C-alpha cells in the first residue's frame, strides 16, 4: 500500500451531508478530503442519470449542481470510487478502489473525521422477493438512472415511506405503467403527518405534485405485498399478491419495487466505537459523536431527509473549523421534528412479520431460509448456526430484516466493512510498498467472500 | 442521442448507451447477474452497492459489483456462478 494521504478533515460520503460538511470546513480554512463509494458525488438523493446528461428538470438538479460547484470552489478534494473498509479513532482509515486494472487499497490520516454515510433501504423478506424483477424502490430508480429502460413496463411500487410516491412519479415520467402504489401505513397514521407539513409547504407541495403525476395509478394505504409470483421461466415476475389483512388479490406486473423506508448506515461509526442510541449515531449540538474528533451528519443520526442532512453537514464542517454553529441549530432541530413525524407515520405494521414462509430466504448471500432462524437465540448464535449475515453484504440486507422479524440486532461490526481482495492489500498504486497489518479475522473474511 | 457501445453478456452482443451500468445492461439483456449458493437466479436489488446481488464476472474478474461499474466497449460479462 502507498504512503498515507494526510488531511485535517476527512469526510466519508459525498451526499448532501458530506458535501455540506466538506464545503463548510474547507471554506473556513481546513484541508479537506472527501471519500465517496459512488462514481459521482451527490449520494442517493442527488443521483443523476449516468446515460444522458439531461437538463435539470427539477429544483434538486440545479441545487445539487450549485452545492457541487461550491464544494469545488471551497478547495476540498473529492475522491470518488473509494470504498471505506477500515478505520480507527486514532486517525487512520483505509479505502478500496476497484479499477479496470485491479483493486487497490489506500490509506488516509486525519485529525477530524466526519461520517456522512447516509442510509440504505430496508428490505423485508416475503415469498418470491429473491426473484429477478423484484427491486428496492430507490434501487429500481437508481438502475433506471443507470440506463435500464422501464418504458412500457407494468410496475408495482410497494413498501412504505415517502420514497414510494416520489419514485412512482419518476418511473411514470420515464414511460413506465405504474399499476399501483401500495403503502403499508394506514391512512390514519399518514394524515397527522401530512397535516404537520403545513409548516413546511415545500414538502407538502412536492407530495401533491407526485400524486398528481400518477393519476392513472391506484394508491392503496394499509396494504402490502404478500408474495411475488414467478413466471413459468422461474426467473422473472408475472404477478404480485397483495393483501390488506382481510382480503387478498393478485395484480399482474413485470416489475416490483418494494422497500420499507430507510435504515441508517452506521457500520463505520460502530467500527470506530461511536455510541448508538436506538439504532442511530448519538451526536451533540455540534454533531460530535461520543468519540473525540469524530462527527456525524445526516441520516446515520436519524432519518430526516435532505434539509436536515444539509444543515447537519454544515454544522459539522463549521465545528471542525471552530466556527460558531448556533445560528443553524434551531433550523436543524425543526428538521429533526420532521424526522420523528416520518418515523411515526411510516412505522412498520406487525403483520409484516408473518410474511416469510418457512422456506423463504432471509439471507440472500448465503440462502438461509426463515425456518433455520427460528431456533438460534441472538445474532451471534444465528451467524454460527446458519451463516446468516456472513456473506459479502455483511448483514446490510438481512441484518435489519432479522432485527424486525426476530428482534436480534447484528451485534458486532468488524473490518473489513466490505470484502477486500487480498491482492489489493499488497498492491501499490505508486512505489514504496508498506507492510499492512491484517487482522486474522480480516483474512478470514477476505477468503470467505473472495 | 447518446453514443452507443457494445459488450458481450453471456456470449451475446448487447448494445447500450454510453453511461449504462453493467447491472442495467444485464437487465436489458435479461440475464441474471449471479446464481445463488442454492442455484437461484438473482438480479440487482439495491442499485447502490450494498446488497451484492449484482455481482457478476467482468472481464474475467468474478464478484464485481456491476451496479457500481459502467459498461465499456468490448467488455465481457458473465453471470457469476
């Protein structure tokens, strides 16, 4: 591995929170490096089409561009395509770059670290959810932006959360025939949330616009997908069985996008030793975690969306530079109230726990069926007895599912956080190869997933 | 119109727009990205590099997360078995 790059502030994640954090720290004189897993900055919410450089058709497009332009002017260095697989509170962090010429590990040293690692979708198992043609909600949108055409395809968008209507509207705009939007939350829990938005008219307006662009699709609340039914070829979808708990009906479709709101990406924070509170990274008024010199901003501190991420990122960046943050705090707190409203409105209904059948796969990496998870007690036992969570996704998918279904939360986060091929640790991007200390369990993980 | 490029997916030539991810190309070609440990065909799910269902063999290298890779002219892609 090459000698480490050294910086004052290292930011992990180039979504809205990371961009805001890096910009604020750099504008106040700190030397900043931003690392991001994706090919382009913007994170998930500001993900653009990679196929056609489409003119900005929404406000977020231009807002994103302004944020990225400002990041560039701030003097911060953005390194895309860097996956963080290891870090310690002592100021060192390692990334993996996967290039056409091979995989390379790189090392960074920092004084302060800002974690802006965002969130991922929560997936819940149901019969047929492993069929090709069943995607996440944000997942299908990301694939469409990466060149997959959904024109003319019959799509059902299901699960829970504000993403459902937004993605359904985008898919419809891209020529898809959105047959139905199936939201598990009851209308009675959505109405108080919608009513609370009168203080934030922009959010209310956006929801109304999405709904208006979906005039042909049926929007069902208090209903959920019980089964994805395969076509005769066994490798595509023919229909989806939907239920409201009393009645069950079948809706033919080509694709299903199903996701149950978001879960925070807290793995890196946990690895460093940051304290979590109810599943989120605990931070103070200046976005400081329990670990000195480690800050966290955006979704890992609470699923609160774009505005909260931007504000928290700016607070963290300013705090790293020793600049006052009080003026931003009250706005950030207001957004956190929005987060609490979101969590209440889209709370998961207990009936979803009854969806997996004994043979339904829960861990997609290792094909562990639901029946095999009934006997072990606790996450460690589950892993030992079934290999659930031991594949390359390292429980990012099955972990939150098992936590919801059985109440066992993945107990320990280990490095590498992502599978790292052994040759990446010995290869050098420049000269001067340095010995790299690999912990025995890392070697085990690498072999297991290679 | 976007510029087009050609790649081979499980032996068949597929033409896609420049900027298409390998995951999207495999969906267009109707090919599973990988076969699971019990033999099920799988395709991409999360689209953002965390679920690892989109792993395929790209230019001979197995286990590449195809949702994070863009298609290149002449690339060969195979279902990860």
